[in-house]
């Protein structure tokens, strides 16, 4: 990837969170994750800035730098976090954008907090963005920012990327403040989505709500042309492979298999503990296969990593209790002394530990009801430098459009899910290796650096043709 925009213009990133975390010593270090690793060098080279919240409520930290990148904190109070983030962003938008898997809560006070925080971000960006620079806004928490920023700074080139799905018109129009959200996004020169369907949903929504002129990938509104297209995100393939080939990882992978009792097949799930991820369905399918003796608890075990998220939200507390009760029931019925059949970890694992787990997993189960992309599926393929392993993948994950060599399944169909797991477990080595080769070829075609490069190149083209 080129380490700066093709025009050499400064770049400013805006996201809910800054790309750093406080260390135990009180300093700052870059957060883990492919997005940070992709954008950090680019910001360093372009002389750019990242705008976001520090992660601590009521933190009024002054701007600072970490590893040559300028960081501009935006303060968010504890009450605003409750209303703007846990409330409107994750109790209204999140379920709605994930096919309304759970009813959204529409609360005017939460909406007011969402507007307030978005205005604060737009004000900060307007003040610090250099003349004629590029501003790249990320994700559903900041959908009003582009429109607010455009009004303040028409000289800027503005892009937005939505990391989660964009819903159909019928679902989106349930949102009481639907016009505000759409007009906020139309402040961009380019709106990026994970899948073509998401971009199509957005264009159809704009056409219906605002009666704007649209084409396959453009919207003409208020004297400007906005491009809406898909740019599927990826991972840092080279980094995953480097970790996977390391001696420490190989040793840890062997230790994991030994600690699990050297089973014939290890099935693995790695998810944030979120109701969209289908963890419960996966566990119930595994239990039914044990009950039907299609799987053998002496030969087949499952490891489920559930990363804590939004722990203060009641729905997530309920989801955790449900999953942990289910794990206990399965282990109570099918485990042997000292050898659980389901190994459950409710914790955030270091990345190198995750890669070792990926390598140990013979079958990876990625079965969300709906997912913008799901990078775990790609990380699993990248980690399997041995060329073996099988990915069972929900057809409702964005990754399914690229990872066609996975065993794809409709997770809502319990029998189909059970059959897919058995197919993966019993798959002949020749077919396993052929499928994994296809998966690895696909992820090498587009890593996270390439994703950022393509988006920024398209953004500059879009801005050159838009009327401001």
C-alpha cells in the first residue's frame, strides 16, 4: 500500500475510539487490530490526525502523539456514553442494521445525545482538518458527521465507511430519524460499504426517502453527486502468517491440543458475545450431534471463545447467561471427568494466543445471523499455513461473498447446520486442502492495506467529480 494519499494530501481519520489504549504505566500504545495497523503508517506519512474518544468517560485529555501519529481526543461524558453509545448506537441502530434480529429502542433523549456527540466530532474535525484535506469517517456511531462537517468545511474531501450491514428500505424506514441519518451520509463524496447489497440498500433508501436522482452507484442530491459502493474490508495477512509460522505459536498449538486431550477433531468458535453471532445455535447444533451420536465426545471437542462486549447492557448480560447455561448443560451431559466436551472462554485473548488457537482448530465455525464482514473467518484461513482445516461459514456473513470455498450454511436451519458440521468433520483430506488453498488464495488478493488504498483512491476520484 502507498503510505499516503495518491495526491499527498493530509488525511484525518474520525472514529468513535482513538486507535490507542492506556498501558499499566499510564502511557499510550496502539490498539491491536488490522484497521489500526493499516491506517497508522498512512497517517504518519501524510502528517494526518486521528480524532476519537479515549475510552474513558469525562476524559478531557489534550491532543497528543503516539508513534508519530497526532491524536485528537473528543470528550464524551458517562451520561452520553449511556445515551449515545449504549443507547442510540447499540440499542437502536445495531439491531436495526442487523436485520432487526431484536427490536430496537427508539428514544428521543438517546437521539439527542447521538446528535450532540456527532456535532462535537464535526466541530473538532472542522477546526483541525487542514485546508483541502481528506477526512475519513468510520462507522455507525458517526453517521451525522459528514453532513455536519460539509456545512462547516465545504473545501474538504469526505469519505465514510460503514463496517456493519446497511438494512433494506423496509427496515431502515422504521427509524424515526431516518432522513437525518441519510442526509448526514450524503455529506460525503464517497460512502463505502462491505457488500454490494449494502450499497444498493442505501441507494434505494435515498431514492425512496428523498426522491433523489440515483444510478447504480451514485446519488445526485442538493447539487452534489455522492458515490456509494462496496469495499470489503480484510486483514493483515502477512502479520497473521508471521505469527502462525513462529516457533512460539507452533509450541502453543501443540500445548493446546494436548490440554484438550489430543482429540481427533477440534471445532472452534471465536466471537464477540453478541446476539448476532449465532453462538447459541452453534452450541445447540453441536449438542444435538452428540445426542444423535453423529459426533463422539471422546473424539470431537469444541472450543468457544466469547469476547466480552457491552457488559453493562441488559441484552448482553442475558445473552451471556444463556450461553453459559447452555455450555453447562452440554458439559453436564457429555463430558468425562477432567475432559469437558465444550471449553468455554469468556475473555479477550492476546492476538498471538488467538492465532495459536486458529492453528489448533480443525474446523472453524463462523455462524452469525448477520455480519457486515466477519474477519475471524479470514484470520482462520490466514493462520492455516499448513494448508489444512475447514471453515463452516454462515451465508449471511459478508465474508461469504468472497470465501466461496467455505462450507456455507444457513444458520437458521438447524438440520442444515448440523449437516454442515458433520460434512466439515468428515471431509477427506484432499478436499480439505483444496478448499483451504482456495480460501488462502482469496484472502491474499486483498489485505487490509489494499482495502484502505482502494477506498482512498476511489474517494479522490469521487471528490474530483462531485460538485460542491
